[in-house]
C-alpha cells in the first residue's frame, strides 16, 4: 500500500507569507502605538545594532570614496603643476639664452667701438675641436660673406686668432692659444717686441700662454703690462690687445726675457666673434700707396 506524499509549501509562497506578516506587523505597530511593548523592544534590540553597523559602514565607505576623490584631484593638480613647471623652465631657459646673446652682442659692440678703424662682421661659433679650449673652431661665415684666409678674429676684449681656411658659408679659425700659433707682439707701454706662443698645456695648468724674446734692457716691463699685436707682424693687424704679462724671467743669455701671458679672451666659452674684414697685407699695401 503506497504512502501518501507529504505536501510541502513552495518556497515562493513561504517568502510571500512572511513578507505579508512583516507588513502586517509594521502596520499594527504604527496603528497600535507599540513603542513600549516587549515586541517593539525586542525588535529594537536586534535592529538597532544592525542599523548602527550599517551607518558605520556607510560612513566609512563615504569617507574612503571622498578620500579617493581627493587623491584623484591632487594627482590631477600635480600633473598640471608639473606641466606648468616644465613650461616655466622652458621660458627661463629661453630668457637665459636671450640674456646670454644680448651680453655677447653688447661685448661685440663694445669691442667694435674699441677698434673703430677696422671694418668687421659678426659670426657665431658652430663647432670646435675636442677638448676644453677653443684652440681651433669653425664659424658660420665664409667666402659668401667676404671672409678670407689670414683675416684677424677678435672677441671679448681682444685677439682670438686668425682665419686659416674658408668655405662658402664657414671658416676655420686657429686661436692664439693653439700650439701652432705664434704672434708677433709688443709691450704697449714700452713698445719692446716679443713673441707670444700658443701652449695648450699651459692653458690647462694656469690659463696662460708663452712669451719669449722680450728685449727689456731697462727692466721697465712689469707683471701686468699689456701685450698687443706689433706693427711688424706679417699677419696680425697692429694694436690689438693679446693679454697681460703674468710672469717674466731673464733668459740664460742675459739679453732677452721669457715668461707667460694671461689672454684677455675667455677661450673656454667662445660663442660669437668679430672678423676684421681687412688683412695685414691689404693695410700695408694701402699705407705704401
């Protein structure tokens, strides 16, 4: 004999019944003012801690969301500030370059006024040999600009060197500090002749070049005397400042003196120069005529 199957209430009906019961109890609570009843107190004991926990979690979540928002705002502002810093640095660098160019141009103008009898053209240094010093370098002017070999080059307060080779739009300059350089010079105050020799090792050690063959029989030349290009130089125009005597000693022949000269040009930071558009041979020919 079969046993009768046990009837069970479907879950969806059970859930519906419980929901209806809860609604009825809530309505009854409001209608009957059960605020002080045991049932209400029991419900309070259960739901009040739950509500506090929910509020605490909600507050914590809101705080974290607000913090994340603030962090996002800070990161965004930080990126904007970084961009502004880069822009300001670019502007500062540009201003410093402009200031440097203005100072160079001012120096060239003052140098141009110092030697007013010579026609000159300004040129920028575009490359140099390896090393710390501008012993040989290239400028951005050439035959198209009237530059010729043996033209004198000046900068700062005096003589830089001489043009040794020329292209259409460039020229190579050998400075007076180069080991292969020799300048016929003289002491400005006494007009005693001497030779100034380039010496890179001396420049590296003491920022000086060599002086020799000075006939100072009256011992009038002292440390600090100005050395300029002489009238008898075959390539250098006369009267251009070379530097100042820094050391001086009598040679073993007891006739001439040798020593060192501190150049007036900063051969470590050359940026622009003036090329004198006349050559010594041209000036000499004009004077003879």
